[in-house]
C-alpha cells in the first residue's frame, strides 16, 4: 500500500520521530477505534463532535440523522478534520515534567461527500455494525428502505492523513535517575465486562460468543468464558 504523502497540513512538527504515514498503521488505528472526533466550522463557530464511524478500504464513513448539523454541514464539502485516539498507557516519569501518555492517534483532513446509492449504504451499514461488534451483522435485522432513506451517510476519502504515536517507558533526564520515585507505565485498554441481556425474547438465551468474548484489541479480552 502506498504511504500517505505528508503535506504542509499533515507534517508532524513536534517529535516527528513519533509520526507515521504508512497506510497499514492508519488503517489499524481506525479499525481498532470506536469514536472519531469530527472538527468543522459552521458559520463562524468551530465544532468538534464525537461520532461512530467505519473505515472501508480508503474511505471513512460517517452516518446519522439527516437533521444532524454535523452531517448537513459536511455534505456541503466543508473542510473536515477527523481524529481517532487510542490511549495505551499512562507514563509515570521521575520528574513531573516527563510524565506522558502512550497513545496512537490518526488525524484525517479532507472533504466528505454524501452517499446516495442504496446498495453502497447497505454495505457500509453492515460494515459499521461489523466494525463495532464483529459477527453482529449476521444476527441483526438489516436496515429497511425507510431506515436507509432516513439515515444520512457521508464518505470521507483517506487522502491526507497522519499518525502520531508514543510507546515505551518514560524518558527521564539523567540527573533525575536517582530521584526516589517509582517510574514506569500503567497500561490502559478498553475492556468489555460480561454482557447484560435485556431479558426479552431471544435475550433470555445465552449471549452469543461475539458478546461474551468481545475484545477491542488482541490484549484486551472480555470477561467471557
Ligand atoms: C460515542 C458516541 C457516538 C455517537 N455516534 C453518532 C453517530 O454515529 N451519528 C450521529 O449523528 N451522532 C452520533 N453521536 C451523537 C453526536 O455526538 C451528536 O450529539 C449528534 O450528531 C448531534 O446532532 P445535532 O445536529 O442534533 O447537534 P448539534 O446541533 O450539532 O449540537 C448542538 C449542541 O449540542 C451539544 N452537543 C451535541 N452533541 C453533543 C455531545 N455528543 N456531547 C455533548 N454535547 C453535545 C453541543 O453544545 C452542540 O453545540 C454520537 C455520540 C457519542 C458520544
């Protein structure tokens, strides 16, 4: 896969050694994340709105009510900034100054277009369900014509994107190494607890494996069997 070319707008300037532009890393972060923060300007007011999304190939899809200000603004080809952040740990250094976080984040810049084609919408809605809960689209009732018509779908092509990430232990200054404070990393990850059925209909049966074993990343297993 061709890497993203850093542009004037996506060139990471501070700590550039933490930058990545390869598509594999961009895709992996987008695929593990659940929430994107979508920045745009409406009138003279900037907004940053949290939303779900899914990546399919080199497109980030956003969806919601046709009444959504975010979607109504973005469909007019207003410039958008989509950010997805995964928090991997808290970095405790010996000095307060060198405390940090381990993270992986993606910033995507571009213009979105509305998707009208019903077949593409259906495919993307299935992909969205699969992105959030892999295996769920086979069980859930697919969107009907009314739901398709009254759900707006926008496509943001992944043309201009950057990754910044940090991993590993703290970077203390040499003169602080004898300071008597514990230093290291508190790993953080998104973990699922045991699923809670709503107790109605088929939910009186056992929860499916994709619910009991839900994990967002390989090292963050659910509380399932
Ligand atoms: C985890 C998560 C997933 C979501 N997924 C989607 C999605 O897939 N599609 C979708 O359309 N929406 C999603 N939302 C809701 C989204 O954040 C907005 O609330 C929604 O799009 C607002 O639409 P609106 O046009 O009515 O609000 P706007 O007119 O844009 O908002 C008016 C004002 O309401 C307040 N506001 C709006 N949203 C929020 C918020 N989330 N938190 C705090 N204040 C807020 C702000 O002050 C804002 O200026 C999600 C929210 C969360 C937290």
